[in-house]
């Protein structure tokens, strides 16, 4: 299993281009099951999660091709794959987003057998009960047997459904199911994340009728068919945020290309509060760090609040701030495994329930650390960039699920970092 070795203390400087959003690409790829014909999707990162979902779609009869220009072409042909509705367990167990195919399969093929999803489970269980409730409200019959969701529906019908709490993938699942349902579906307390909006725009371009995009109330008028489509997904705001913190923690000066500041409001505001200089200009963001950072209080919340997927990166940065910072995790209360690894590097972190208190230290020290989930891995790499000495980051297969050529791109802007067997 590969590891990453980092020699800390090197300032990052230069330009980096942000890839398309992983969390947009996955539900959009799954939604291609609904289409009659081809979809060409521009900006899809070449990462493990994308490769895994590609295999799932191929098992369901899709033709997947990564084009030379970086686009992904997905073709589903009507009438050829109606009997294919089962997702292999070994693929579903590798990623949480495998559940995204449940809604499209029900809407298009009226049957789906999808195992409980895997992915990053180190910060506690992430139940899909809300997905199931929403699809049942549309008329699906769903049973859980031997860890597999077995779902069927002769015809889904529009309904008014209110989520008990916001769920990104849950909103995506009911949205993709409802676009081919009979009648109108109203989703109350829908997730508003840019990735959910991106899926809605993709579906609309393919012929769906969705209004209220970006609001907590979505209205979906069912249509009989979706057609071929070309689409470019939005930049990855979590990848952008990660490189922003990388620049800050190394006292660097990095320009991000293909980034949308409007999707990063909470991240930008908090970095400025800490003492980082942020300059935005169209689709570029310049991040200039310095040697003195202020402690802050930070709370993760649904969009437009601070993303939980940025919590580990900010924790690493706050370990270098002078004073005491408080992080409150309101999305996944157990998402603090990286705190134990940061402590190995000399961080002072006290955790009580969903709250972590970080007391800044003069410097972090290189150490052997282990990645427990995707974003924890990013946080540990960033800590290694700032640490004195050498840091060895193990179990980096988690990182490969969400960051394309992460160490190579960091190396190009000044990091002394390499992947080793």
C-alpha cells in the first residue's frame, strides 16, 4: 500500500488548476442511466471514486469512455439493458455514492438492487434511511435483505415530501427518481449545495423540468424521456479549499485557477478571519499566507455554512495559530479521527463530544500518521507541509478517492513530497 513522504517547511508558490467537482460528477454520472443515448461530461476528475462508479455503470449496461480532451462519455441505449439492475457488492462497498444509482434505476428500469454503500465510515455511520423514505413516498416498494436494498416500482408518482434533515445524496436520489415520475414532485427542506444545483442543471439540460434550484424547495414536473446532453460540471470547492489552506499553512502565495469564490464564501470568510489574505478575480483566487494567525471558532453546517469536508484541513491550520480555537462539528459528530494523528505530530487538541479545542503550538513535528478517511488524509498532508522534519502519511488510498495526482500538483508549486510503495 502506497504512502506519501513529505519534507516540511517549504513555501508553496505558483498556480494550480482546480478540477471538476467529485461530488457533482458522481450523481451526474448515475443520472445518465435516465438518458436515452449519450452524455458527454466535461471536467470529471480521474480519481478512484469515478473509476469505481464507472465500473458500476458498466455492470448496468453503460458504455464508458474517457476521451483525450478529459471528457467522460457515457452511453445507455434504450431497450438493451432492462434486466440489469443489480450493483455488485464489491463495488458498492468501496464508495458511499454508489447509492446514487438507486433513484435512476427505479425511474428508468423500475427495479434496483443496491447494497448498503461503503466509503469513509471512520467518522460514524451515515444512514440512507432518508433516501429510502423519499423513494417510498414516490411509490417504490423497498426492502432490506442481507444488506441489499431491493426496490421496485411499476410507475413512480409525484408527491410532496419533506426531509427530516438536509441530505445531499438523499436530495439527489429523489430528484433523479422524480424527473421521470408521473405528475409533480415537491421536495421540502432539500439540500442546497452547489453540487445538488449542478445535478439539477444537468437534468434540465437533458430535458427535465426542475425549478427552485438553489432553494430549499424543489419542484419537479415529471417528463416521459430525457435526451442526449453535453455538460461541464462545476469546479470542486473542496479541492479548491484544500489548496487554499495548503497555501495558508505554508505561508505561501498560490493562485487557484478554475475556482468559484461564490461557492467558497464560508471558507474565504474564515481564512480572512484567521489572517490569510484572499484576492478573488473572476475564476481565480489568490491566497497569500503569513507567519502569524489568529485563533477562531468554527462550526460546520449545511451549505452555505462551513463544509464538514473542510473541517480536517482547518484543524491542521489552526494547530499553527497562536491561541485557542474551537471547532464544533454539527454534520458528523464523530469526524475527529484526524485529531489523534495530529496529536502525534505535536498538536494540542482536546475533544469533548462534537467539539474540539485546539491550542496552537509553535510548530508541528514530522511523524508517521495514518489516514482514516478522505478529508482527514488531506488535513494530514497539509500538516506535513508545515511540519518540521519528515512526515510519512500511510493508507493514502483514501486520498486517491477524491484528489487527482494530489502529491504531483503540490510538488509543482513547491512542496517536497513524493509517493512511495
